[in-house]
């Protein structure tokens, strides 16, 4: 992989973000994945989107959807479109997706992002991702955990995860060009999620993507792992198990970590969860990117907690 000549080889995350600004952003994000039918989670999904708008609406600058050919200004009226169009699409059995995000230019990577893809295809999953700047909740990460729990109580999720996450451009061509900035950062900061919902939806039909600071499991996965008691016995006291109506939330420590390999930050609690999830983890995830983040890079990143 060729990387930019001026990429900093040392320094901290703040310096890297300044260098990569508009190309890759750092967010605090949560992602949920669902099995059909879409009618089972539609109302809850829209409830999560409403809460996101209440928290972040004034920061959102751009909007796009399955039925619009261009990104447009995210006015308050435009941001309300999903509340009408998603029920219509589900009623007619159609696929529908939308996104709303911040940024001076519609091609910029932005810390504020909400994106959702909804389908009734029995061979596919649906998903949504809600991303915030890492400063959104101040130093009190319990507020973010509380938000994730509220989201999780609204929707019958299949699996999910949350914590630090790289946010990329929503415009496909720009995202592909900027992958050269993402790969070296992803390999250095092991605690930051690299996301491709499209690929995860296609390959995680009977598995979870992996471990993160927060990991959400539906009852079938909990049962395959021997139940909550077995998980509790396998994990140290630093890991918290939150019971939810739709499953279980595993929290690896009081706050997310960057996992800077240059600083030998090994994220031991993430590794514990990673190994505990082995029977249900996807062991052959599809590439998380395009030309720069392809099969070899994906395998390396997905196995970062193996040792």
C-alpha cells in the first residue's frame, strides 16, 4: 500500500487528525444490525433517529437518500423526510436508505453522521449508525452508554457495537481516494472501529463482526456462548454485562480506548471480549474498503486482538 509521503509516523491522535482533516474523522459511534422484517424495528429506528436529531440536528449540513440523486442541504424540513419515506418504503416492500451529516463540503469526512439502510430482503441485514464528535459527552462516557442503552431498548437488534470509530466521506469516490489516510491509522489505533456496513451486512448473517468497547448481542448469540453466566465467568471484573430487553450489552471498561500500538496500549479488556466472542465472531470478514483497505489489510485489522 502506498501512503502519503507527509503522513506523520509519530505523534498522537490529535496530530494525526489535524493532518487528515476532512479526509478521515474520529467519532464516538454506535452501530446496530437487524434481521428482517423491517416492520419489527422501523418504529424504534425512527425513534433513535429522532433522538439523534434532538441532540445533533443543528450540526447536520448534508442529507442524501436512496431516492435522491444529489446530496442536499440538511434543512429542518429535509431532515424530517425519513419519518414519511421509510414507512412508505416498508409498506411497499422496498429497500430504502438515508444519511445526514456535518461538514463544510458534502464530500468531507465528518464526526456527526447518521446513516441507515433498511431492507426486507430475507438474505440481507439492515443497519444504522449514529456518530458523534468524541467531545459530545465531555468526560462522562456513561452518558454515551446510557444513550446506547436507550437505542437498544427501542429496537430488536441482531448485534451491534460502539466506541471510537473512524468516520469517512459519505461520497463514494472521495471515500475510496481517502482510504490511504485511513489504513495506517487503523493499524496503529486498534481501539478505533473501521466500518463498512455494506460488507458487514453481507457476511455477518450468522456471526458478529467482533469486539469493541461496547458489544451488543441478541439472545441467540448469548445462548451460543453458553449464556450470561458463562460469559460472566469468562470475563474479568473490569467488564460489565448489561441486561437488555433484546439481549446483552458487554462493556469493556469505563471508557473507550484508542489502543495506540506505538504506546503499547494493548487494550486488555477488548482482548478479553474478543476471545470470549470467538465461537460467534466472523473469522473471514469481507474487505472493509476498496483498493487500499482490501483483503490483507482487513485480515490484519480483524485479527488485531488475537495475540
